[in-house]
């Protein structure tokens, strides 16, 4: 398992948060219980299985919704 912190552009509404939360949780390999989208800091924290999904896949799911990913940090759990 890997732990990711993804910095996004500033989130402007709570519905943005819900869209991102739903999109990330829908990816196979993402630990759904670990997904935490933080509105105030515009960050997404989650754990994922890199054999099933890559950080690029996760970033692409967020970007596809129209939100800019500023940077990602991935660490081993």
C-alpha cells in the first residue's frame, strides 16, 4: 500500500469536494475508507494499492472532473 497526498487548485464549493470524493473512491485499488478530501486545504489524502491503480490514474480521475492537480506526494505505508 502507498499513501498519497494530492494538492489541488483551491476548491470553491462543497459540491466540488463530493465530486472528487466519489471519483477517487470509484477507482479500483483505492482504499475507500482512507479517502479524505479536505475543503479548506484543497488536499486529497488516501491509501492505494499500486498494483491495481497508479497515482497517475488517480490524478487523471481528478483532472477529468476539471480540477487542477498542483502536486502529489506518495509514500510507502
